[in-house]
């Protein structure tokens, strides 16, 4: 009897040790997410992998592969592992070990537990290509986390290369859609310019000795500001031989008047070529010119009107010339393109339907800026194409005349007085968005290098490419890079990321100036940093955190440049009808309350993360961490949506920005949720300022103020149950248990003892 009692006692002690070990510093799994303190375990890094099976209830055939290792400026080594089950990669699985002096201090990440293991494939036999599990078509298999547990899936780029599409191997249903969205020999010089948002500024440029022009190229920082309007459509890129240069066996489309993304994607698949293989960014940067000026002063000019008194049309067959003569009975639709250097890519466009001549195009709401180097206008007649249901499906353009615009007395160049009579009104020496872009990226680079110790977005000094004036088309041409006019973005379509900027649109309710304000550019640059570090999946909570980290560091760059008294507003001055785009101090007042963001986790204005809108509210739910950052920096008092009264003392941005950055690059994982980032930021603060520092308490208080719990528990009764839990119970192999007896089980994502 004594042996039995002793055995039971020893067994319970063993279970208790397991529970206590697994719960140390909030190590319980939350749907696969964990954060575990190991400072007192004296665990060597090379032994840590052996402990994974003790920490987690893992599926059989689990394998861990080391994918990266680096050491930060605090001497902490970050080692990253990925989980494979039966040879299949668990997408976005990560275990991060944080090692100092050869001993593991912390572990955190996301794992797939045994109870989440999907059933074996029934209708599709798993195939192998070069040792990698694939479906029957040879596409690599992944294990993807969904609301219904993990599923076997394939992932492919969408036809326009803007999204990763995950497809269930068995059902064929779409599981997830996740968006993807950088030498010159010349003399370095200082140049100045008139910016839209920052007034007169000074920048680094170069003087091209051959052409005598100044260009926005910062050789010291490796920043290149390029005009994207010259990028030709995809069909011309193919015709120009880029594909056949790199791939001699490439077969371009034959007599294909209309090239669509679907057709192009099929061509790429047939030739087994990816966009990364093509190195299109090198082609683009080689063909896109630098923003330039004939003097070291950069500005632009604005056209107010262009008037055509007479336009003569020449019949292509008979050669007969007639004047353009619209009437009430026979109106004519005209399209005016403004383009850079006469290229096909448009800067602006305006359409008028006229019944008489002369015709005046009012460009004051369209052409915000034309570079002093000159631009061109093209006048076209337009015939729209409709389908049988009366829906417009396209347009045919017939060129009438092409003229050159230059800011001098004659204004319009290269035209035949016998064929056209035209005049224009313009304003010289206007601000130019190229100045905001180049100067703003220099300031962003300096902040990341001088404040955070990071050289460029990847920490390796890689070139930063800014593309603006991106091509548009009214017809059927498709381009490898386009952008919504009221947007800026960090693009990941190709082998290297790069920055793109929209020039705004003054004709909508949500009218915007060029999207080149300093905090916006720093925001987008941070997306590239995230893409090289945490890789936060752009969907649901991880997507909201992705957006928020960009806001956090975007506002930090603005305060670095303009002073700590700068308002907590992202895109200040960009929205013409609103005082801000996003408010970080008062998220509910974003766009003056027109597009409110929550300031409490799952509180008012929180968007369902499974919603189809904006990938689960990534631009809305970011308000929670934005508010947290404001609180730890400046401090505030108030009551959140849960009725919790808070009073947080700020620590100043010099400290808060270091916490935010360390949390992002050292601890955040691809599918991190708010609870994960809460724990990660607490640990980052301890790393920087000590376990018992006041800064740790401020970070914890601020998370409570926005409704996020760090999951701390000091009462063992919270995890040791005297009766069966109300939630579903699983054994350590992940199998459901309907009538659990005494012992150790998994319930609600953590280990529990049932007595």
C-alpha cells in the first residue's frame, strides 16, 4: 500500500513539475502560440531542440529544421527553427530561441500541436519531388492554419502577383489570400528642392558630367528616386527581349494583340519561369530615369489650362486633311494625357466630351506637378467598347496630336502651326513630390541607422528604390507595376522590395495630395523591415500588428526629424478633407471619426479578423497597439471600452522606440497575435532595462489599458483542476478524451492536471 501511495505521490509530483515547467513565465500554448522563460533552466542551445517534445504535445513525425541564427547588439543570439510534420512544412511555424553566454534565456513562437494535426489525405495521394511532399501536379504541400484546424494546401501567386493564394488540396477551396504588396557614376553634390510637406530642403544628389543634369541619387545612403512613368507595358518588355535574353528557350506569345495576366501567367508556367528568375527590378531600374533637373534646385511647374483652337486630322488612306469639328449631333470624346518625356506611362489624364471648338482642358485639378525637365501631352479621340449587356469593357484611342510642354514663354513645343493651334497657362516653381520622397527617405534611413542601428531595410545596406509617376493606361495594356493614386506601398513582387508612391486624386470625397508625407514613407519602409525580420502575415491580428509596427516607427521617424511635440498623426496633411489619416493618440478619431479604429482589444470598432474586408481589418485593428505605443511614450489616463480605469506614466520616445523595434525584429513571429506581442514587448523591455525596471511596469500597464492581457498567473490552482474542465479535453497525443480520469491532459490550449 505504501508503494502504491508513494508511486501516486511521485506521479503527481512529476505531473506538477511538468505543469510548473510548462507554465513558467506564461508558457501555456494558446492555439499553438507560446512564450517561455528559461533563464533558470541552465539549458544549452544545442540541447534545446531535445526539449521541444517536453514543452509541447507534438504530432508524430515532427521534425525541426534550423533556418537562421544572428546575434544582436546586446549579445543575444536569436536561433530560428521551423516545424515539419511528415516532411510537410508547417507554414509560418517558428520557434525562436534567445541565447546569451551559451544558455537559452527565452523561447517563443508558434507550433502545430498534436490535437491540430489534420487527417491523412484521402482523395489525393501525397507525391514527392526532390524529396519534397507535393500534390499530384507537383506543387509543394504546406500545412496551413485555419479556423477548422490545420489543412494540407498548396500556395501559388495570383495571376497579377499581388497575393499568395492557399488552396485546400482535398476540397479545392481557397483557404487564405495573403498579399505580397529597389549604379551610377557621377559626382556627388548637395541639391535643394521645394517639397510639398516640408518646405525647402537640402538633399544628396549627383551631377552627371555627360548630360550636365542633377539627379536624385544618394550614393552615400544608396537611395535612388526614379520616375516610373517610363516603364513600358508588359507586352513591350517581352518584345524587347528581356525574357529571351535570360531564357533562350522562352517562347513569346504569337500574334497576341491582348496580353492578360492570365495569359502571361500561363506562359510563365509553361516555361517554368518565376518573376524572381527574371530579375525585373533590375530591368525596371535600368529603364526608369532618375528624377532630374538642369540646376541643383529641384521643383516643378503646374499647368492650369491647355486650349486647342484648331486640330487638323489627316486621313491615313486618302491623306485628306480636315479640322476637328464636333457638333451637338456628333459629339466627340477627347482624352488628354500628360506624360513624362513623351513616354506611354501617364502622369495624369483628363477626358472631355465636346460639341464645339475651341476646347479648353482645365488641368488645375489634375496636373499637380510637372518636372522642370519637361513633359508631353497627347490628344486622343476615344471610342468606348461595350459588351452585350451594355457594360463598358474597354476603349480604343486614336492619336490626334502630340505636343511637348516646357515652362517657358512659348509653353508648347514640337507642333505644326498648320495642323494645330494651341496655348496654355501654367505656374512655375511649384513643390515637387520627388523632393519629399528623396529627402524623406534620407531621413528615414538616418533614423534607422543612427537610432536603431539598422543599415537599410535588411540591415545590410541594400539599395532603396523609390518609384513614382507610375504608368497608367486607359486601354488594354498591362504593366508589371501599378498603384492606386491614393496610396503608397512597399512592393514585394520581385526578387527585391521597392517603394512606390501614388500622386493623389483631387476629384473624390476622400481626396488626397501626393502620398509622400514623411510618416507615410517611414511607415512603408518599415513594412520592408518587417518583411526581412518578423514577416508578420498580412491578415487578421498579425496583419494589424504588421500595420501597427509601421505606424509606430513611422511616427517615430517624424518625431526624430520634427521633434517630440509633433502630433501623433499618420499622413498629416495628405487627406484634403480630413485632418488626419490615422490618429495614434485617439484611434477612434482616425480620419476625424470617418474611419475609426479601436483603442481597446476587441472593443468598439474592432473588425472581425475573419472578415473579408481589408484582410480582416489590418488597417483598423492596428489602432490597439498604436494606442499602447502612445501610452508608453507620453502617458495618459482614461477608461477603456471594458470599463477599466488606467493611469500610465510615459517613459519618452527614446526608450519606447527601442522597445518597439526590439519586439519586432527579435521576438515577433509570422502569425503573432496581440497576446504574443504583449509578452514579447515585456521581454524586450526586460532585455533593455532589467527585469524589475519601471519601464517593464509601464509596458504592462499600457497593455492592460488597451485591453490586452499578458496572461500572467501566480496561482497554481488556475491551471490545476479538481474536476474535469468545461472545455474539450485531449491526451498528450492530441486525441480527444470524452471521460478523462486522473492525470495530465491538454485543455483550452494548455496542460492541466485532473485529480
